[in-house]
C-alpha cells in the first residue's frame, strides 16, 4: 500500500476506503482474543496478506463472546484487556483496521474509541437500541445477518443504522453506508445453509456485502462430546468462499487461528493460519476472473 496512508476515522471515510477495494477487502483474525502475543502473531500474517495482494485488511477478534454455547464456555479476555490488545495491533500495523463486536449499549463508546468498525453479532441484528447507539459513535457498522433473518430483514437493520441521530447529528446517514455480512441461515437441527442469493439480495448503494465463510460452516454437536462448543465442517470453508467471490462480494470474512484444535472457541470452523494466504491468493484469482 503506497504511502502516505491516512487511517479513516469516520464511518463515511471507512466506508469509502473499503468500497474502493479491488477485488475485495479481507476481515480476518481469531474468533476471540486469547493473548496479546497470539493476536499479534495472527495480525502479522493478516497484515502481510493485505500488503502482498494490495487489498484492505481488517483484523477481527472478540474481547468477549457473550453468546457462548454453554455457561462453562470460555468467553475471552474482557473489555479492558481486549481493547488494550486491539490498540496495540493498531499501533503496530498502521495500515490495518481493527474490528470487534459489541453486545451491550454501554460498551459502544468504549469500543469505538479503539475499533475502526463496530460489529453487531448475528443474534443481535434486530436489537434496535444497540444498532442506534453503535451508529451514534460515528464509526462504521458491520451488521451480521442473523441465522433466522432474511435479506429483507437486513435491509431494515441497515436502515436503523443509517438514520441520522438528532442529538449532535453524529450518527450514520445514507451517505455513509454499512456492512452487511452473510453467515448462513438455520432451518433446524443445528445446521446452517448458505444461500448465495443473499449476496445479491442484500446489495444496495449504501450496503457493502460481506461473506463470512467460517461461521457459515458452524454446526451443532454433531459427533461432539464437548457440548460447551458448537461443531463445524471446516472442509467447506474454501467452497463457500469460492462461491461468494464468484458471485461478487465487497468483503470476505475468515476467522483463523494458528492451531484451531487448541482454540477456546470455534475450533471446528476456524481456518488454520498457515492456509490463509494460499486461499486468499486463489480467491483473488477467482474474483478477478469473474464478472460477479
């Protein structure tokens, strides 16, 4: 990425920066922050991929997984330590944006002080007050499509984010836009089906559409003894990613970990870190060859 590079700070600036990505931007990182050293190691790989392929990259990791499968499931390092780690990553890799999810309205301003993009978790895509408060921070939102939601529902969620905030006018308006992320739809039996039509149906001039290829392969406890974590079918991550870039997307979301088998969450659907660069290389080729 040719200098000088100025980190976008407002939603409109970040939206335009990602909208100009060619052939797509990449959101990647571990499911949850486990340690600063581990996060920096993953961030270094993600940053390198962005530099090699000339695409914007966003490091993603959660500081708290508030919607875990079980009360006994590990949740992460917490708000304060998590934001400290994300700030360190921003300071270390100046050409990389960072994002994390917010589950509570009271966290929005604290997270917005560090994160370039605020992520609304899939289960909370209809939480009106959370979306409005997150938008009021002036940061770009990534609203993940609920496993129960249609493309039309996501257009309504985006409209909530893009309303102007009366108090100070700091909120996201129609010139800013939002990210909408597809992550599959559940039709029962703890399994997800990824419908590529949603990548078209969610499109709009003010929406950037993202495919989450790793959460889309989540499953229930199919063949698992550990009921504290959901299962997954990692072998289908490349399949879903290939289909998405061929259809045409603005961004690709991939959770990755150096050793998924030892990760504290999403062990069965995170992509091994050493496979990330090769997959992105293939996906760039597909996207450039497609008219999607």
